[in-house]
C-alpha cells in the first residue's frame, strides 16, 4: 500500500508515498486535481479576483477539513501553476490510456 502524492498524508503517517515504496516512474506521480473554470471571454480582472478568493478559501479550516474528508490536500495553486502541471501530465496520461487499452466508443 502506498500514497499517490508528493508527501505522506497526516491521517496515514505510516503509509509511504509511491516514491518511498520504490515506484519512481512518472506514471506513479499524482496527476489529478480539482479546478474552477470560467467562460473563455471572462475579463482578466474577474479571473484574478476569482483566483485570489479561491486561493484564500483553500486555506480556511473549513475547506481543509472538507478536502481531508475526501483524502485530498488543497494546494491553492495559481491558474498558471495548474496549467503547467496539467500540460506536463499530458504525456503520462496518454501513456496510461494507451497501456490500459481503453478505446473511445
């Protein structure tokens, strides 16, 4: 048993991460996330305000507890950080889909 993530979970301190368990391939690194979206033509000032408020909300005790209930950790990344992470994950996701044999109906 291992945690898919960069760090051990506080709730499961004795469970190692995948990397600690010897699984260091890209396929074993976390690639998921929860995100907010907005229409393509949303003004930049509005997007900046939404990002600011969302990042602040992720740091509240209530949101931390809510994420924890689902086994998640709120990061509060910026939209640029999330985009970079998502784009870097593309090749890994493609490889996982290819190896799985999944097909579009």
